[in-house]
C-alpha cells in the first residue's frame, strides 16, 4: 500500500492526566491525546506510517513528531534532499504541539530584547532579532502551503499591561524595539484597546507588535505531517525510543517494534523529554505545566458587550502570564501556568485560578460554560532561551528545544536550523542559541521544584500585590 494511504488503526491507550516528564521513564506507547479544543475540532488526523515493526536502517532519525520534528523532516527533504524517519511515542504531535494556545509571536524563549542586550550585548541581540524575524517570515511561508490549513488569523500581537506600574517598562521596551532593532512596535492606550481591539477590564495600555498570528494548533501540526510525508519522510507513531546507544558510528534506537539504526539523530521532544532518553538531554529542561480552557461560543450580545474586534494573540504582563484570544468560531481561549507536579494537575484549584483570571479580564463571562479544559508541559530551559545544538562533536546527534512557551512560530525555524546542522551547512549558526548547550542546574537539580514552588509565590506577590 502506498505510504501516503497508511494510517494507524490500533486502539489507543487511555490518556494519563497525571503524566510527569520529570519522573516518568517514557511518555508511554500509543496513548490517546489530551482532551484539547484543537484535537476536538481538527477532524480525523491525516495518515501516518504506523508503528515501527522491524529493524530499520535510516539516514536520519528524528525523535518527536511535534512542530520541531516535522519541520526538521520537511527541511531535510526540501533543502538537503534527505528523507528522514520520525519516531513518535504516541500520536503525531501528541505533546506541546497540540496543547498550546495557538499563538505565533515574534519571539522565542522567555527573554525580552532588553534582556538579550544585558546578556550578550547589542550586536548579538541585533543578530538574534534578525534570526527571529527571518523565522517569522519562514512561518508565514510554511502556513501558505496547500497542505497546511491552520486557520491563520494574522494581524499582530498585543502585550497588555495588567497594572499601571507595568506601563513604564512597556514604553521603554517599545522605544528599544524601534530605536535599536528598527522594529515598528507602538504603545496603545487603554481607550484604544477598548475601542479597537477588546474591552479587557484589566488593560491599562499595551505594546502592539505588528507580527502575530493566531493558528489552530492541531491543524498546523497535521498540515506539517502531510507536507513532511509528501516530501518523502516517514512518520512512525506508537514507537517510543526506550534507549539510544552510539556504537561503531551508528545510533541504535530501541523501540517496541524494532531497533532503528541511524547515522544521525535529531531530538525534538521538548517538554516531554524523558530523563532516560539520552544522557545529553537528561535534566536539561525544566518542564512547566500550563492550563488552558476554551468557553462555549459567545453570543452576539456577549461579543458586543466585550467589543471583541480582533482575533490576534493577546498576552498580559504577569510573570505567570495569561495568553488569550477570540477563536474563529466565537469562543474565548485563555491559558496560564498551572500545577507544579503532574500528580496535582487535575486539582480543581488550578482550573479555578485560571477561570478567575478570565473573569477579571471579562467580568460578564463569570460562570460561562467551559467546553474544553486541558494542561500540558512547557519546555523551559534553565536560562530561559532555546537551543539548537550538537552537544557532542563525536556524535552526529542534535537537539532543538527550550522555547519556554514561545515555540509555535520559532519551532519551524528551529527544525530548519537543525536540518541545516545535520546536512553540515554552517551559515548563520554563530548565535549563542546555536553554539552552547542547554544549561544544567547541576547539584540543584533535585531541588528544582522546591525552587519553583517558592518562585511562583514570589511571582504572585510581584504580579498582584507589590
């Protein structure tokens, strides 16, 4: 049968709401998707290549079939003539790529441009801004592909001050973007937000960035899948990698159905990177839970009362920020940080805290029916910036991860950059995110969650009280 017509038919294992990547030895095999709005409204997933059923010899194996892994497969084929084999533990884009907020912004990692300058200086910061701007254009180009129908809502991004005290920092960042980076951000007043965008009760003002696109998260991933397979990549689901050994110049990846022998390996597992996957990625990320809900469709009266005139991505200035927007079918989506451990993820207090955030912004929605509620793990690096890197010169092994919740857009470029590294092409790879590994917490690793618990309480005080 033609590979483009194959599809997995084996029944899935139940979704595990308590899954925790810090403790789980692996993400499981063939688990069902999280009950997200994206999966619920994406329709039937496109065909894949089914599980690995025998030993395979391949040129490049990509571990993880989210945005990054599929982009890497797309660009290996389209730019370097290499047909990759993608290995996915569960269903295609089972992790971050179908659990995010669907916001493509002109950023990656958690740091602002001013923080780039503090860390690396103006010259490096300008080059990094150029990299991110190029990435956004690549993303725009990709989603114009006929295979990718992800309901794009282009029009910019509003970074909304939730308190008056946040306005001076926003104004300073806006000036910096214009004067140093030549990027045409601008400040927007509370009245302009309420009149031209949405009546967000918390908004005190905002920074408007002209680049920002809302997308349907699962339709984007499934479009990437269709394009990757059209270009000759194979995507094997229900095929977790339980071990990776490098011997005699070849990587041996052990899956339930057989060993995949690969000359090069790309790791694109993000917040779902198991501690036992590989020594070079062990504890190199801090997985952080994020909650998200989607309401029932708003009535015409509700939309008029909120003056919702935009579907662009909206975020606020909290450290534990909210990301929210109006979806094309008239629902409101909002997300923010959640529990610290997987075992506590289903605790109703986290859902209630998120709903209170929704009600503060839109009081008339108090008590509105919630049609979808889910959570997922975000891949936050210890220094808040992503890496696309080859951690051991002796091994043709690469990883791309650490977007800190800003990977919807930049993952396309990260996959392309990782493909470039695999192909041995060096142009444009002199930035710190390409030349240094994901940092480790070292001796503090066992205490990371204790530190997270303390920081969350400090962030709350800083965001809401001080």
